[in-house]
């Protein structure tokens, strides 16, 4: 379910990509990579039976990616 939501969010963000600067797009791509890496790590931890650790990793990387995206949006708004 999370992956479907994430892919839908990625598709929507790409549809608005033409409205952003190249710098903002690059920063958002980095944020997306951070989130994808965190999800992969969380999935591996969950598969190993560490549900609590997986939730923690996923939450922290999602927060970091969101902060990166917000910073990217702020640079474009100037």
C-alpha cells in the first residue's frame, strides 16, 4: 500500500516538474532517492523481523526527505 501511494505521489510530482526550476528538480530528486533508500532499508529490516526498527527508519527517512523537498520548494519560491 505504501509503495502504491509513493508511486502515485511520484507521478503527480513529475506532472508538475515543468513548473519548477532545474535546481529545485535536482533537490527533489535527491529527496526522492533518500526516501527510496530508506524504504528499501526498512523493507529489509521488516523482512528480518525487526518491525519496530523498520518503522523508525522509514519515519526518519521520510521526515528527512520531506524537509529536503520543503527546502527545494522554498528556493524556487524566492
